[in-house]
C-alpha cells in the first residue's frame, strides 16, 4: 500500500516541511552526488551513523564491505555529528523519493499543529530518537544507518495521534494492475507501524538493509512527544482533530 494524498486541510504555510524536503534533496545533490560513485559511498561512510564506530566498539581501521566494490574504513572520519547528518542522507533514489513523498503528505498537518519552530525541533528530536534506538538494537554494527525515515516516522506517529480519522487515499499494485481505495489514517499508519515491528523482530541478530528499529523509535517518539509539542489553540481549530467528529 502506498499513500497518494490525505483529505486534511492545513492553515499555516508549511515552510519547515518544505525546508526539510529541500535540505534532503540538497544533501543528495551536494553530499551524495545524486547517488553516483564514489560520492555516495563516501557520504555514507563519513556522515552516516555507524553504531560500532560511534560507540567505539569496533577497532579503527576495520574494513566494512558495503557492496561488491564499496567499503568503509572505520575511524577515518569524525563521529560526533553522525546522529544529525545521517538523517539527511539516503542510500538511493527510491529511498529518497519515498521518504520525501511521505513527508509531503503528512508533514504539513503536523507542522500545522505546533507551528514552525516547534516542528523543526520536533523533527530533529524524533530523528535522533530513531537513530538512538537503531544503535541500541545493534551496537556492534559497522554498517552505516542513514535516511530520514526515522524522523518521518515521528511525523507519522504524531499524525496518528492528532488526526486518526482523516481519510487517506491509497494505491496498491498487483503486478501490472493497481487499484485505489480510501482508509482512515489510523488504519494506514497503524498498518505501517505493525510492519516495522514485525520487520524489527525478524531482523534481530541479522544484517538487513532496512533500519526497522529506527522507524519504530521515531514513530513511538512522535506519538509521545506530540502531546508536549502541539499547540492547543492551533489544533482546536482543525476540523479533523481527534476521534470525535465536529
């Protein structure tokens, strides 16, 4: 299932949502060379979050293979900024476009609930919380963890608390065929979270390409933190806020 749009109006111009999307695209262009070699691998190794390197659990100089012709040499870069820079990096075009599409659909309404400054802080805190849980889940890993998925998971966690009954238009593919349908946000986002939990537990002790625990951590952080970040005056005017119909 893939969301196309939601039926949720917003009142503020979502300048932070636009800015976050622009920052991720800019990082993909300037830091990652639009996914070309060697810029992509260099960015992952130098600015991605490598748990074992960040926690000093792996020796400097260790060579970690990332692919047939790609490796990271641990200890060759600074590590203190990895938690922050990693949430603006991506592993490929589909990774980037998928994350930015989810941000485009759900970010504006969450920003609408708390204002611009609070939303910027909220997004970064969710991203850091997501990264922290991923590191805790596999502290000896030498594989870079990158992507905005965890921070955007926080946006989705906030959305399900704020607007659970909003209608979300979905598309599902079956080979060459597809069909559209509409579900409540609580169903769509709840289903997404369940998939992450199942993926997270199945990945314990395994090397997988998806940071399921980052998604779980971000979603949980967003669902909890929205209680403290939301502005009661902003959400009160929203026609789809909460479970009760106005």
